[in-house]
C-alpha cells in the first residue's frame, strides 16, 4: 500500500516524517480533507491572524501530489447610520 505524507504550513513548516499508508490517492484526498478540518478546528481563533495555511500531500518520493490552501480575511463593516443615500 502506498504511503502518503501530510505536510502543514501555518506560519511554520511541519514535515510529516511518518506518513500514512492508504489504498490510493482518493483515500489520501479524503484523509487530507479530514486532517485539515481537525487542524483548523483546533487552531480556533489563531486561524484568524492572517496567516495563510496549507496542507501538502506528498508521495514516498517526496513528490507533492496536491495542496489544500486555506486563508481567512475579515472585512471592515461600516455601521449603518440610518442615512438614505437616495434622499435629495
């Protein structure tokens, strides 16, 4: 069974040195989604610090097969002052 490595960059690079044996790339894609969700959930408010986050999945030859990228960007919301912009 092939071994896949899940490397995370979230301001720091964390190399997966053990990897996970999975039947095929489709199982690796499924695992990548699950792993990303778990990590992002655990990050909580730290995710909102503006750091781009990614998970790269590599094969046994350290060839990157695919990448999942996540980022968060807050928008400035101006208060509604009750002014009608269509009024003369």
